[in-house]
């Protein structure tokens, strides 16, 4: 979508914005608020426990993820690590398709235009930084993690990975301009 | 998520073995614009406490594709089904706080640059991968933010 096309979309205006978001004089308490009504967005008490650097727990998480995948392989008996919604089929959101950001980079291999900026500071010029979201018409939270690491395959062989993982969560307008509350991952 | 057989291959982007991503989305307009490697995830798989500088994205059993290498992926070439799980945790010292208002690119927000760790696992026919513990992650760049863009950027 071109920037000029954005004006054609419904402008829901201030109802989507936090009262404190305009000034940015202090930490905004929240952005999108529809998630509150779903009672599934922010769980600070749980988060605090998760974020505490607990290497034992994180190692357990690694093992459990593997166990979860094994469960997928062997049976539908899902006893994986995660205690929340585990599949999109169980998720209360609608998953209405979002729009890509207008910007991005030309595809060097002739495929579709790449509506995405590389990871980097949000105040840097694109494409190395700048807008971190890959979807537009969003009012919410984002996270970007560009990391490298190691792991093993099923034969015990060490392999090396690089990952650019992101989330976008909050209120967004779908391709028809209708508002939704949802979460998206980039990987 | 790109997987390589060696550190040097990763550094040089050679001999890539796997490229896990959701592919391009469906065209959204007459120009054929499509979302890039972006897929819906359960809304409760993301937890954010922005004020505290903490966030987590924890997803299991996400069905995506393995395109095996970047050129094939960007050409939207052939792929096979794969299932991935990952746990990304943002936290620790905030190295930079910034407020950005960028009318030229249609977004504004408040951002905190701070490290993240990742645990990642993948499975497909004939292949499995489980990353080492999250505290072995090498962070290259990470941030959390609170933003609005597009027609919601006013």
C-alpha cells in the first residue's frame, strides 16, 4: 500500500490512542486497550517470574520446546511447555489479515517487494532500522530480537542459527479497514 | 530463522541449510503488496511490561515453512511444511531510550534498546533442531517499543 492510500482508510482517531500517548512526557501505561477486554494481553506477575534470569528455567524451556515438538511428532497429546493458548484455532482473536508497511526494500531475487526494514535503531534511516513493525495501521507494542546462537540437530550435530524475531501486538486495521486486536510474529 | 552448518558459513551466509519463515502473505491490493514473513500468533503468546522493560514472545507448534535458503525464500520458491517453537525474552539493562516521530515514514513511538535471548526449536520431515539454552544467545540488536503507524499515526 502506498502512503497516499492510507488516507482512504477509516481514521478511528483518538479512541485508539492512550490519553498520555500524545505528549510522551512519561512512560505510557498502555497503548491499545481492546486487549484489556480480552484479558489475555499483559500478565505482569507472570512476566516478572519469566523475566527473572533463571538459567535453569531457560534450560528447561529449551528442553521442553523440544519435548513439545516431539509430542507433535508422536501424538496429538499436547503436553508442551506452554500453558496458554497453544494454537491459532484456540485463540480468541480473528486473525484478519493486516496490511504491510508501505516501505521496505526491493527484492534482490525478483520476488515480491519486501515490506520490512532490517533490525536497527528506530531513529535510523531505513532500511537499516527505522520502522520496526512489518504491518501498518498498528497501535501497539513491538519487539525486535536479532540474535545468533547454536543448537543441535536430531543426530547431535552442532548447527548455527541467526534469527530476526519480532512481535507486533495491539490494535490494527485489517485489509478492509476494520479494527481488530491481535498479535503477529515475524520470523 | 536461518540455520548454517558452521560459524564461518553463518558469518559468510554460505551453505545455508534451512530458512524457516511463514513466507509472503496474500496480496492485499492491486499492486500485489504482501506482508513479509509475518503471521498471526496467539494473542496471549506475547506479554509486555513496557514500563519495566520486559517482554516475552513464547510460541509453540507454529506451522510455517522451510525454504532452505534465502534466495529461494525471497523468490517465494518451493518449501516444505515445518513446525517451530520459540521463546524470546527481552530484559536486562536498557542501553538506549528514544522517542521517535517520523512523519516521512508514518510512525511514532517510544523504544527501549535492550538485550534479548532466544530459545528456538524446529521440526520437519527428517530434521529436528533444538537451540542451546537461552543464556548462550549472542544478542546483535534488540528493542521493545510502543508505537503507532500508518493511518493510526496522527
